[in-house]
C-alpha cells in the first residue's frame, strides 16, 4: 500500500470515529456514505484509450453517464461493464476482437466513476444503469440490439441482478464476479475498525436507500432462475473475489461454463489474451470455451 493511500485511509478512519463519538446518531449515515463512495482509480486516462470511439452520455436519474461506442450502428451490440472503483478504460482489451467479430461495442463509466456524474453508488445502481444503457443503445434495425454483456467484478454482479430483473441478452461473460455481499460488509467493517452494531445499522441504511435486502442480491441465489447462456471467468488466486464465489455462481447457473485462470489475479485478468479471446469467442457463439460448471462443489470452507 502506498504511503499516501495509507495516510488517507487512516484519516478516513479517524473521521469515522470522531463522528461516531461526537454525533453517534449520524454514524449509520457516515458509514453508509463511506461504503457507497468508490475509490478514485490512479494512472488511467480515458482520452488516450478512447480516441477512436464515439462518445455520448446516457441520463440516469438525473446523472449524466459517459459512454463510448465503436462499430456500425446496425451491428449487434456487446456492453462492457467495469467494476467498483474502475473505469471503462479497463475494458479496452475486449474491443478489437469484438469489432473483428462483427459487433458494435459500448463501454461506460459507472455512476460516481470516471467521467460520469454522481457521488454515491452501489450494486443495485449498477444493475439499473446497465438496463438504462442497454435501452439507450437499442439497434436501429431488427437484430441489432444488445446481444451480450461482458462484465467485471461488482459490474458482473450488477449484470446478474439486471438479468434477474428482465434484461434480455443472449450471452453473459462474468469475470471475477463476487457473491457474498453481507460478508463483504463484514470485511469492510474490519478495514475501518467499525463495531458490529454500526455495521448492521450501515447495512440497514443501504438496504433502505435502494429498497432491497442485501441478501437478495447474492448472485449465487439469483443464478438458478437465470436462463442467459453464461461464461464465468475467475482466477484461482483472486485476492478480491475468492474463486469459490465464482465457482458457486457457475454451479448454480443452469448450463453455465467456468473458465479458471491461474496467476492473473483480479485486475490483470482483464488484460490477458486468454480472457479477451475466450469472451469474444463465447459471445459470438464460435466456441463454448470451457466445460460446464460442476453441479456440486466440495464441502464449503469459510470464505473469509
């Protein structure tokens, strides 16, 4: 961890506990804001990555969301969806092969990320925005609508939630997808020295904001009723989203495929040719890529 980032984290923790001590009635609001504020990515530029793209905005709940498009308007589309704290630029490696396969490609910055407006966001927001971007880029001709989604990390979880709410695409590629969000709030609480009582109140505040219990967003619970053809790509040693979570999603999703990588982690997996080629081949229907996910996993071990 860089010194500057470490000092910022310490400062954030100090502010949280100062607020908890001086204004205890506002602690849930402070914790909720901390949880729903994405970190700012470092060292990435949209300008140089997307010089050849057509840029525009989609308006969602009063916020302008930055989008980029490649390819002819009458071609079937693939949406590229980044994760928490990321940028559309992270998904650039998928563009050339998708274009070569005859697709129109659309990428966008999530709310409160990159060039998109907003300060707070979360998983239900990611799912709603995906539906809004898909509707905004419906094709100008029959069969030129959104054909597939390629999504990473929390964006992959958002894609699964959107599918459970009626997003109609033929194929989905979920990369490094997490599932245990209640477990994540517990890890988040430990990172910020937050007592369990405060964590529970934070979770309740987030659920009230979005109008959905967090447990209902667990992708492994949603997966059995999803019928979109799916490929899960997950690194065996992913330090952010444990491989077991991706394997559980794939196992619960009817007919899903699971491609396991080794040594690519959570972020570099997006840059690997294995990932970009497998995703493009899968959404184009040229290859099933991997064997169907196992119907059962060994006896589960604790995730955290």
